[in-house]
């Protein structure tokens, strides 16, 4: 092997590391469909994944063996009764699709994997994992149930009656069913879903820890159900299965539409469930919803996502969900109408309470309320300790910001009051937490208490889908650290059921452009494989018969077909998901709908210029320079989707389609150049986003790229080195500046604290990413309340550059899922050190760098079964040391590539005259 390490070198630098190792490889973090031990799933051919772990250097998996059985002991003994792959010569560890005996419903299967390493050494089997099937499309031994409005004292009033309810919302449904267990139980599962949202309980104990189940889908096409293991909750003798149901996304207020809730999906919530009991003698019994269930009244007068909740504890029916309750006045449930939707097991991680945040201050407001400050803009609800006389009405209002006088700023909530009301029962101390609502807030104003509350009387409970967090990131700059935290908090708050645009006002919709612009950042911050996979089904379900993807998914506005950059998400996100997570099935599942979208756009734009839309063209939304030329933006996205379609067709082996979309891309590119680019490399509109999109999508002739980039830099200079992009362009700003040799400008933009910038919001108190650059300014105060969210992740797409360029953890190669990736930190003025660790699908990747008087030191960690190109930039003559051994190379080369296998590495790039002794 040559000592010279040139850019692009492919050899592994084994000469510079100690490759000796004694321990064999092992498989860890086993997942099925990218979930850990999923309970209840309907996928007939699930995909198995694991991470390869092993000490030493250049560790590789050379083969694997998977075994699957419905008996744990059998798997422990190394036998696979349902599937035994035998030894498979392969280094793949992601999405190995099950090809064994057909899976049965209601069955737990156990599995493990054995590995062979690069030397043929065999590992012990991994810790046994499992997955459990659900109904698998079978019929439900239950019927949908619903009840009319529930009135005082447990009596059911005529339909349409409301109680102290200004929003025309129905009271929450209290449902119960008594049954008897007479012999020992081996196992029991509850399968449940709702048109609305539900919480189930058994004998007074909450079943599971899911919030807002079953989540949000298009209720006419698809509905998920949940599976709960309730074996330990059952008792011999009398039992009560109960459920509390609210409107949720089905029949509550959704989006910014002021019409009655029924205008979207349905008018009244319904419930469907059955308890499947397997007795120790082998007999199976099913107890399902039906007319024998009873309905009554409880404390929840209403509970709605946008309007808030009213809970009157004086109306509570203690013990209603336990055996022995005298259900006087309760009546049999009515038959529900059900839904034509396909019922299928939940695919994504459930919504859960993620953490609790204590208040940092409590102060009196001008209106006499007590304002709790939690120090962080969050999504969730408040848990409040109340000590007040019976009948006392306590009010909790929520806001992201305060007015100058210390009162809540609520104008930006529009028609979402975000107001929870609790009527005290009069006990010495009561603990109130809303059940079926969530709010976006930092501040909560509490009124109605008989005395000043203590700081500890309220705690904020953070809600969101329970995603595995995959990035730790820290630098020497507090501005950058806060920017990273703000991006992460905006993702945490807005990844709730679907990727929403904001969590506080009357909107909270799954806008498709927002989700595609933020995808790469989201996939650094958390494992969003299952979350986005589910949402992409929502996008597919929302496609119109003409082929149009929507602006929002799930679709709630039938007239909103997707605009450029919005509807295009239906093509782009499946492909990016494949690249990031490596599961080709997502391309197969979405390819037909991707083609239909391309046909839809092509029919309206046969000349290759995307000038005609069958819906709105929003341009570069919320840009500060008007907007990028809308035809430029639309045509650039048309070219991008054509290119992605060609790559997808190639991956799927569709040669004719590959040729078709390659020709289309060339046609669009030629048309773009003729229509929008002049001889000096100027693009129509001349905005930052116009240049960014043109460069990102390769629309400029090669000979004009540098000129176009110069025009982009000139525009930044003309705006006093400030950005003007909206959220379509913002994702590309720092990456393009870096790619074309001006990372100094990228660093300037992310460190800038003058208006407009990310830092401007931070120095003015932002703890999440703002929707607008000018959401609040010192000279104007708050922006228009008609659209001014302080928690909106779109501008947080800069995270992709922070983690991929500043830290340097980037992908390499199409669909690698980090099988082979790049480690290429880009240093800039204003940052002395940076450290990041990313939990990739194949294992943890670490990159860190620090400045020293002698030069730059780097630390890298590459997981087993992967390789990386470490790409470093240096001054002429600088010397490179790998694990304290100098690498002999051509010191006149500015860029050096080190191709390395797994292991932990220290790389030092020292100035020309620094000795090895000085450096150490």
C-alpha cells in the first residue's frame, strides 16, 4: 500500500491502526419494521434490522443467520421453526424481509440473529427480540358503538343538548362493560380504535400510556388500531373494561376552518374494541364492543384540541370504571355507523408524555391571574395542583409569549382559545391534567385560585410521538447550541401524529412542503423512519383521482391540490427516506403514486416549463424579498422530481421509465436555461432562492455556475450579508455557500444576531424556531397575528448543515443508509470546537474537532460494518497524523481523503513547522 493518501483514495489505511482484536462481532438494537418489539402488527413480510457491534478496526459482517419461532425456548436453543435463513453470505443488516412460513394472527414470534465477521468467526446469537401480530386483516368480534350527548346525573338527554359549552362540542363519552373471569388466564390483549381519540382502562387502571390514540388518518380510507397487553390487569371474578372517548381529529375542530366540526370527517365519535383472552386451558374468549356496553356522564364536559377542555369534577362518577359501580341512569350504547376505512395495526411510535418541565417563575398578571413561566416553548399541557372550595372554577390559558405588560399574548392563536377549565370538587388537594387536548405554550395563566400558587403548583407535560433521539451536538458557541436546541424542540413539538406546521393556533396541519424541506434535518435529530413512513401513506391516501398530491396530509380540504414544492413531497420524501434508511420497499409502495403525480404535472406543462398549476403556487413562502420567481421555483422542482424519478426507476429496475425520466429531466433543464437564465448567469427574479434552487438542482450550464454563484453572493452583500430566503430556499443556503467555497458566509449567517437571522430570534428569547424571521422585532413588536407562530420547524432546516457540514457527519452514495458515508467537518471563524454523535441506522457515528495553537485535532468514530471517507482541508504544507502516526503524502494538496473502516480515530492536522513532540 502506498504511503501517499490522495483525494478519493479507496484503500483502507490499515497500516496506521492496530487491527488486532479478540472479541467477535455481535448484533444489537434488533428492530422489526424499525420498531423495538412491536406489539400488534399486520405486515405479512416484516423487515428485520440490527446494528453490528465489535471492538477494534475494520470490522465487517460477512454473513448472518436469522431464526424465527413462535416459541422463545426454541429460539434460545438455536432453532427456527418458522424461518431459518441458514448462513447468508451478506454484509447487509437492514430490512431483511421475512420469507418464512405465513404468519398467524394474534401470535408472538421470537427471533434472533447470528453473525460471522470478516475472518469467518461466528458470534453468539443476539439477545432474543420479538414481534406480535395483530388481526392481520381479520374480522373484528365487535361492533362500533356511539352514544348521544350525555347530560347531568348520568341521564342521556336528547341529541344536540349541550351544557355550558360555547363551542357546540359534545361531552366526552364514558363507556363501560362488566365481565367475569372464572379461571386462570394465560394472556390477554385489548385491540382498540376510535373515530375520535380514546383512553381505555381496566378495573380503574389506565391501559397503556398512549395519548390521542389512534392518531390522525383520513378516516374514510385508513384507520389504525392499537394493541395492549393487559394480562396482568385482569383479576379472577368481576372486571370492568372502560373507555373515555373524545372528538379528536375526527369530529372536533381541526385546522383553520371555522365551520362546524362535522364539516371535516364526522359528527360524533365512535369506539370499537375487543378483549381477546386466552385461558390456561387453551380456550379463547372475545369480549367486544356492542349494545351491551353502557354509556353515562362524567366530569369531562368537552375536550378539544383547539378549543381546550372543561372538566367539572362535581359531575364526576367515582368508580365508574371499576367493578361494583352502581350504573344507575346509564343506558345501552347505540350502534355506530363505522367507517369504510381499512383497519390496520399502528405503524409508528405512539404519542406519549416525553418529559415534565417545572416552572421557573410565577408572577401576577394585570388581570389578576398567575402566570407560570416554564422557560421553554413546548407542546403539551399543564398538570395543576388545586386546593379550592367545591364548585370553584379554575382557568388555565396558554400562550407562547407575553405582551409588554406581562399579560398573555394570544392574538396569534386566532380561533384556538387554548383554554382549559377545571371546576373543583372541594377535596383538600386535587391534581388536574387535561385528557384530550394539547397546546403550544411557554406561559400558562391560572386564574380562579383562592390564593397565590406556589412555583411547584404547575408542571408542563411535553407530548409528542415517542421517537428515538439520534443526535447530540455541541459547540463553543452558545448561539449555535441554542439554535440546535430550538430546532430539536420545534421538531419534538410538531411531530405529533403528523408533521405539523405549528402546534398552537387553529391550524396544526401536515403541510407537505414543510415536511419535505425539513426531512433531512429531522432524520439527523431522531429516528423518523416509521413516523415518516406512516405519514407518506397519508400523503398517498390523499392523492386525487387526477394524480395530485395535496398541500396537507391527511387531506381535510378537498380543493387543496399540491402546489410546487408542496405536492412534490410525494415524490421526494419516499426517495430521501430510502436513501436515509435503506428500505427499497418504500419506493415500491409509492412508485405508482409518484408516477401519477408526474403525469399530473406533465399534462399541464407539456413544454417542460412548469408555468401552469391547477392550484396555487406559493413561491418561496415567507421570503423577505417578495418571493422567488414562481415559474423558476416550480420548474426547478419539476426538474428535481424528474431526476428523482429517474433514480427511482433505475433502482427498481424499470429501464424504460429510467430512460423516460432522464429525457424529461434533460428537457426541463434545457427549457429552464432558455427561459430563465441569461448569458451572464443571471436567473429570472434574481432572488437568493432563485439562485439557490438553480444551483441545487443543476439548472445552470456548467460554464455559468460560478457566475450564478457570484450573483448569489452579490445579493447577500447587497442585503448587508443577510439572508432573504423563505423556507423553500433556506434549506439550501448554507450548503450551497459551502459547496461553492464560501463556508465563511455560511458561518456568518448562522452566527449573526442582527435582523434577519436565526440568531436574532435567539437573542430575543426564542426557545423554538419561529415561523417568520420577523415574528417579533424591536422596532415593530409582534408581526400580524393572522400568521405568526413561534414554533415552526421549517426555518430549522439549517440543522442539516450544522450536523452534515459543521460537525461533518454526511452521507456518501445513493441509498447507503450510512453503509459508506463521509466525515468532512467544515471549520469556520467564530467556532473553536464542535462535537457531535449521531445514532445512524447502522450504529453511532462520532465527529469532533478542536482548534489548537499547533493546528486542528479531530476525533472520529466509525461503527462496525461501515466505512467512511474522512475528508480534511488544510493549508499547504500541513502535516497529518492518524492515531499519532504521521501519514506521508503530497503536502501541496489542500484536500486529503482518508478511507477508513470501523474504529475510533484521532487525526491531527498540524502546522508545517510543528514537531510531533510539540503536537503530543
